C-alpha cells in the first residue's frame, strides 16, 4: 500500500490506526472503529491519544474502568502481585481476601464465588450451575438482553446476526423486557404486561419448568434501559413460583455502577446467582459467579475441576479485583456514582427541554441512557448516520461516548467528578446544537 501522509492534529494517531488495521481482524467494537483513536495513555477519567489530544472518557471501556485509568493504588497492587506470583489456582492471599469481601457485600446468603475471565464465560457457568441444581434444561432471558457472544449465551443475547451462524443451542427463550421507552402506557401497565407475557411463555413454551431466568437489572447493551420499579422483584417471584433460579447478570450493574453496590438492590431483590465482571476489576479480565452454599454444591458443577478455568481467579486477577473493590468502598465511589449521576441526568434532562433531538433520559447512578430522536413528540429514533454525526461532533470536541446509535449509553469511570460531568454536558450541548 502506498504510504499515506497525515496533516491533521491526529497524524500519529491515524497513522498507527491505519497500520494496525492492515492486520487486525474486522469486528472490533464500533466505538473503536468509528473514533479511529490510538491511545497513548489514560489518567483518571481521561484518555490521551498519540498526538497529545485528551478526551473525557464517558465510556470507560464499556463500563469497565470503574477506577478510571492508571489509578495509583491499582498500579501499586498489580505491580506488587506481578513481582510475587501471577498464575495458578492455589489459594493466594488476594483471592482469599477477595472471596470473603464479595461474600460480605453480596445480598442474602450469596457467599460462594467462582472466578472466570470474561462475562460470557461467567453467564454460561451460571447456566450450567442452574441446570446442575434444578436438573432442568430451559433458560428464559429477555428481549434486548445481552450476555455475551459464546455459543452457550448467544441465544439469550438479542443480536440480529446470531441466526446467520446457527444452529444455536436449543432450550433458550426470550420474554419481553419491561422497557418503558418502548411502551405506550404507564410504568405499572408496562410491568404488568411483561410479567403476564413471562408467565405465558413459561407455561406454554416450557411446560412450567424453567431451570433459570437470566436478567440484567438494567439492560446495558439495549441502551441502559431501566425497567419500571418492581419489575425485577416480580421476575424473582415468578422464577421461584415455577421452581427456577433467578440469575442476575450484574456484569455492568455491579459494584457501584447504579449508585448502589448491586443493581438488584434497587428492587431489594436477592437473586439466587449473580454474575459479575467488567468494573469489578477495573479492566483486568476477570469475571465471577456468586451463589449460596446449597446451590454451589450442586453436581456436576461442583465436582473437582468441573467449574474451574485456566485463568479464573489467578493471583493477578484476584489482586486486581480486590484493590478495585476496596478502592470503590474506601473512596466512596458508590456514593460518587449516585451523586455525580444526578448531575449528569439532571443536566441531560435540562438539555432535553432545549433540544428537540434528545429524549427519554434515564438511568441510575453513573449508568445513564438517552435517545436521539427526530422530535420530542413522535420520539422517532434518529437514523444511524445522524447519530454518527453526533458521535463525531462530541469526539472532535473532546468527548468519548457511545452515541453512534440513537440509544445513547453513558457509563463513565465511577471517579468522574461533578466538574467533569458539567464539561461533558457542555460538549453534548454544543454537539446537539451543531447537529440540529
Ligand atoms: C450484561 C452483560 N453480560 C455479559 C456480557 C459479556 O461479557 P464479555 O464481553 O466479557 O464476554 C456483557 C458484555 O457487554 C454484558 O453487558
């Protein structure tokens, strides 16, 4: 290929992006493809590219970097562990401390943890556990849900391309999620209709014998959709009424993201199993599944080597998760998530009164969504090209945010300050102005 010349203020960034894209496979996250960024380093809630341009990061690696970038305590803990021991499934000081801490924080009697490396792997393990415990097979998920892309969870992930790579494993069913932004009627009606449909599906499609219901307390990939109050509780009650386990997939909502320690605490629900990951280790690839003594003892899940994996909970992963959770607690980041979340949400609501193209502002803590729409009355979602224009407008002004689809997702590091939230709002304001 002939060498390109770059003249912009992003010459080195673009050059490295292009160089890498000669060899990296397609299918990367859309935010990486559209932004064409090559990142040199991160500090707190900001990222700096190779040319020295600094961006406010409202994405955090899709809700991963809960402590932000290059947190000094995180660096110190991982460096110390690198110098000690990194691999193996033997008991280590950080893992022993970590499982105790998770048991202390988890609701109800959820006190036993197994570790994995990615989110899909943990949700798949939760399904294996539910099948081991209930001796049943069928799993119910929800429309709009996302639990990963490996075969065991793909049927539960509402992605349009999945049927092109079938056959998918059978025994998975999707009930409608109670999404108030897609429902004409009150929140109560929205909740009641969804529960009615859930019951119908369980009775008619699986003869009343589900092994588990898998649910995100707030649906992340769908656009940070908050269901009506009481929905999670009713899903929990339906699961138990039919003898199924409730698996709360807290991959995104866990560890302070929603302004509470877990997303299911919002409805005061104690699930039977929780799956955790993403922000739990602020970027180190570790995920987990937490359940009760009784459920975790189910065979074959509990047989030696039956639930383990090569990297799950190795000493380095455990050190990363431990320091992250300890810092979330010591630095009151759950509280910060709640209070700065209000600043962002209120600010977005205020923008919605002045701009015709933003609606349905929603969220809890620093898990926030809004829609890009044609007008406030019809709330017709804007076409993709228009959203990409908005995304690029924000980026050019120094803001990274998942705003290239009409269902905008906002999930910054939990350390975001109110001042940074206001800077982000000013950038969004200007980008909307230009787009409109
Ligand atoms: C709720 C939820 N569960 C599971 C996953 C899958 O995680 P991973 O990409 O680490 O496999 C995701 C990823 O976005 C998620 O949002």
